[in-house]
């Protein structure tokens, strides 16, 4: 167990202290509406290097820079297309990351050496308060991947962050507890460097929403951009995840609430809606590991929209670690 500082009451003072820690080059794990992030001052190469160490993540994978409001785009990005502005106006703060041409401010240690940068304004009071406090003392953005070890399931509670990273954080680092994440799957990542937007990672901002707001068709074009979340074996628990298969006694089981639990099967989640499915999925996979289950059977949700994001993560989880 590390002695990183676990902050369960996110008062104004606590936010200012956390911002000061960021400025001093320490890590701050914080809640967002999607999943918890592991943050560092996005202008500080040494601080960002600590993220890669704590996660055990290859250093050439780019990080999302979190900003407090849309007016921070211009600091980090150049040549912002009109449709990206429309997306930001409509969906920020929210579960959406825009990939844009980087400015001078976005160092190679943020972009993985690419000429683009990922930006997001998260929709969570604690995240926004932290970003505001940080900005006031000169921190223009917080670089943050999901606060899990590389390849593991993203944490949706502060306890899960502690479970994942306690061995890898130092006493100066901070974990802010803002309760369970309300969306539960990572942000939609939209490449905005072409004439049309395209989705690099599906999330709660769906293709239909993007097309409606931009008036543009979302293209499927394959991009050269590296997205570690698009690696095949990602988001995986220790248990083997098996999709759309009848569970046997002793197996874990995740399915919509209208599906019954066979005798002897351990029901890990029974969501009533797609939104609830997304919200509780990662906690259910973690619970399976806590119970030391060997196999977790999962019925994929039907439909488009958020179901696409859930199925994307489930398929990766089913390919194992
Ligand atoms: O919801 C989220 O996006 C969460 C919360 C904490 O904001 N963050 C998150 O970060 O999921 P991470 O690092 O686990 O996944 C972000 C993905 C990575 O796969 C990374 O490769 C991709 O975003 N990414 C970041 N910057 C990029 C860039 N310039 N070009 C392409 N992909 C980028
Ligand atoms: Mg991640």
C-alpha cells in the first residue's frame, strides 16, 4: 500500500493543494464522468514521465490533455477546423476527445512525437475545479490517461485507482475521490485533422450525434494515428472474458436485467438500460477479479449509440491481457 494522499472531501482548499502538487511535478488522480484519470502538468516533461512509469505504459503513446474550458484549445492546437469548434461547443464539457494539429506548446512527450494533440474538457465538478485551480497558478492543461496499469480495466471509482496504482504512486502524489464515474466508458476520440471527422474510439458521443452537429458524414478512413486504447488486448480483467455464451456454474455473468441467472452462476451485473450497462461494466469486471473468478460470460448489448462503445471494449477485453 502506498502512502499517496487519498482525498475524500474535495473542498476548495483540497483542490488548491492538488493544483499545487501538479505544479510541483507530482501526479494527481482525479475523477471524470467517463473514468478516473492519472494527471500531470501537461507542460512538464518530468511529471509526464511519471505517468508512464506508474502505468507501465510505452512512452510513445500519446496522452489526452484535459483543459478547463473550450477557450483553452488555442493554447494547445493550431488550424482548428470549423466542425471541431461545433463539436466542442455542443459536447464540452463532456465525454469527447478531439484530435487536432498540435501547437508549439504540445511537446513530444504528450503527443508521442506525432504532430497532433488530443484535447478534452471533462464534465465532472471535481475535475473542473481542479483544472480551474491549476490554471490559476499557470498549469494550462492536465495530461491524463485512464488511471490503470497498461492494458487493464479503467477505474471508475477512487478505490479502484488505489487498487491499481497504490504500489506505483509516491507519498507526494494525490488521489481525489469524486464518487463513481457516471458514464463509465472512456471518451469518444474524434480525429479532426481531415476534411471529415472520424471516430478513433467509440464512446458516449455517438456517430449520429457527431453527424447531426457537424452536418458532415463521419468517415471510416484508417488513420496512422496511434491509439493505445485501440490495441487489440486492452481493457482486460484477469478473468477470461467470453462473449455471448451460456454461463456454467461458477462462472461470472453480466447481462441485461431481463436475462435470468442460471443456477450456480455468479451474477456480476444486471443493468436495466444501456447507460447503466456502461456505468457499471468496469466495476463488474473488477468484482469478478476480486472474487477470483476464472471466467466471466458477458452478453453484448444490442443497438447503436453507446452499445457500440460497450461492445468495442468487451471485444478487446475478450482477447485477454
Ligand atoms: O475518457 C477518457 O478519455 C479518459 C479520461 C481520463 O479522460 N482518458 C483516457 O485516456 O481514456 P487513455 O490514455 O487511457 O486513452 C486515451 C487514448 C489513448 O489510446 C491514446 O493513444 C489516444 O487517446 N490519444 C491521445 N492523444 C492522441 C493523439 N494525439 N492522436 C491519437 N490518439 C491519441
Ligand atoms: Mg486507458
